[in-house]
C-alpha cells in the first residue's frame, strides 16, 4: 500500500499555508543579507518596521501609524493590552466564552494574582453573544471589555460594533482579538468602536510566524511591563514613553517584518477577492458536510457571517482519531480538540473533546472542498 | 517484523502513555489482521490509505495506517510495563 495521497491543507486558522507569493523569498533575503536591526546598526537601507506599520495602519483604516505597535504574535499583543491596563483588585473585566486562551489565560492570571473579577458572556440561542447578559455585565462598570472578533472554533464573526458601542457608553476600554479576522474580514477600529485591536501576522495576513501587532487608540497609554532596548534614545534611564516604542522592547523579528510587508502589499492588491474566495469555499464545505447524516456541524447557520472555519464531529469517531485518519489516511491536514478555546465547547455541545476543524484560505480550490466532503462522507459511512 | 525504534510521545491524563513504534518493515494487511487476536480490530481497507485500530480488554490501543512502518500505541496505566512487554513480544513473533 502506501499509495500517493492527495494532500490538502486545511489548518489555516492555526497558521496559513502557503504564504503570499514572495514571502518565503523575502524572509530568506532578509536573513541572507547583513542584518539591519532598526536603530542598532549603521546599515539603514530599509525601514521595514515603518513599512509594516504603514501597511497595517492602511489595512485597518488607521490614520496614525505610530499607534500600531509591532509585536511577536497575537498572544503577545493581547498580553501587552491586558496587562497594560493596570487592573487592580476589584476591577471588572467582561469577556466571552468564545475567547482563545490568549485572552482567557491573561485574565485568569489577573483574577488569580490580583483579584480582578472576570465576567464571561455566553451565547444566546442563535450562537451570538448574549446581548442581554452583556448589558447586565456592563452595569458592573468594567474597566475592560475583550471580545473575539471571530471564533477560531466556529468561524462566526460577532457583531463587535454592537457590543463595543454599548461598552464605550458604559465607560469601558474595548479590546478586539482579531486573530481570525485580519486579512479575512474588514477590521476597522473606528467602525467597530475598538480601542485596541490585537492580531498576528501568520494567519490571514499570510506572513511568517513570529510577528503580530497591536493597535492602540490615541489617548490610551498602556502601562509598560516589558521594557529594555529600543535602538533609540539610549540616553534615557527609563524606556521611552512615546508610541510605538512605548510597547516595543527588544530586537524585532526583522526577517518576519520583511515577509509580512510583502504579504501586506500582496493583500492590498488581491486581499478582497482572496477573502471572498475563502468564504465561498467554506460555504460550500459547510453545505457539503451538512448533507452527511452522521456529521454534526457546530453552529451551522448558513446565513451567519463567518471566516473560513468549519468545525464538526462525526458520530462513531473520537475527534482526535478522526483527525488522525483525515491526516494519515486521506491526506487532509486539520486540527482536532479544543483549539485553545476551552469555554465555547459546552454551549456548542462539543465538550469535553472538542471538534474536528477544517480552516480554509483563498489558496484552497474547489477540488479541495469536494475531496474533503467525499473523505468525510467515507469516514462517516 | 522487528521493532526499529520506540519513542514515548506523551503521558495521558489517566496515567497511560502514548508510544510511537517504528518497525523495520511496512505494516501489511496480513499483519494488521493478525493483530485481531489481541482484541477488537477495526480495519478500513476502503480508505485511500487503509486505517486500522485495535482495542484490547486490557485497554491497550493501537492505531496506524497500512503501508507505513510506524503506528501509535496507547498503554493503559494499570500494568503498563507488563502489557508493553507482552505487546512487543507479540508483534515481533507473530508478524
């Protein structure tokens, strides 16, 4: 046996592949030439940090690019935002069951260590965030409201503007986790009433891992909890306070910047059609799977706005084993389990084992979707 | 068929352990079917690369793909070492 298999990559929610055309070469080139670490060399040919910042600001419709800090990933960004709020014992934070551990764990850490109270909003009957419960939580006058723009389990995009508008009226600072929407959907902080937007470069932005970003609205000055070398103002005893240096300490990931800048330029030109293709393919995948009797689709609502993520279980198969079989027997790369989002599974009905997740990109083709549907039909037979 | 290498992959929550076995030959349909004497064997020959899994009364679990040299084994917490020893003896003498 050991026949050659068709190989289909459907794990883009963990890290997109392939990358935007030219990204690999850009990273390679940055590593191959003499290092140009910003402010740390006499070689200053390219301002890659500035270029990334400008492109990221452009994608989000942000005027002041200095409000975009370049980080190492979304978890880093979220930690900068959450830990930088200076939350104290008795302060209230409102978040949701859809969150990734990159939000849940920093908040649990603050709850455990500093006595911060965390209120978690569940889902309503339509699998939207429970707005009535959210409004009741706002009566507690939270300092921070953190919402996942799109679930990395179901792909559903939440109407962040509705929740954040209410949160702003209640005086909260609003933080959007856009890990699954940047590059896939429109993420404009003004339109969404988001004071802060955290994201990564290696998912929908089609860049390499090791780079992310955090937008911080003017007027919000996060406490600095990571300080050190900046490449500028070495004369100062304390870390500079002006943005974006305020939130950027240590040598940046220059090769990743080179790759991300190239990916962002590619997305500027092709991003809209690329994202649309992903959505269309995912819709086809959901529809195909919905026709298979022993497949339970999570949060199946054809009308819901989503990114290209499809989660499901197959009766008769443990999720971990189904993922193993999809990978090893059918050549479909997927992810199984809780997907680092442990609290969404009880309301979805997928606790304690989680789901099988297929996540698409615009580089997938219809044949991939057809093959996945046929394979899962075979699994469910 | 002989064992080329054994690597511990991880410990399970329940105290069991997952090991990855690599054999010196590919696992064939015949060798998969011989595993059936150990417990309940599920074999899916119609998959592009046939999948098999076995669960024994002791709680030993095996899963793999026909045509590969490697497969995964979960040993239960209870009598882990004894079951592992017996399993290794079985696959090297009966396959």
